[in-house]
């Protein structure tokens, strides 16, 4: 499992715990906050992958021009 998948699984467990142990208004606020954090983490993962892909493409172009 990758880092994001681990974070997602831990978040699901935390959400279930909040729902089980708290009132609806407390659980709802917590779930929204957890989901927002997950979305931010996913955005960072997508950005990192895009940067890695761009770096690979740039390096490939640089390699081709140096030959």
C-alpha cells in the first residue's frame, strides 16, 4: 500500500470512530475536516506525480539533444 492509501485507511477508521462515539453535529464537523485533509493530501500526491512526470520528460528531451 502506498502512503496515501495508508492515510486513507486510517482516515476511514477515524471517521467510523467519530460517528460511533460522538453526536451527529460533532461527527459531521469532524468528517468534513477529515475529508478536506484527504482531498488536500490527494492534491499533493497528484502534484508530486505531475512534477515527476514533467521532470522525466524534460530529462528525456535533454538526453536527446545532448546526443
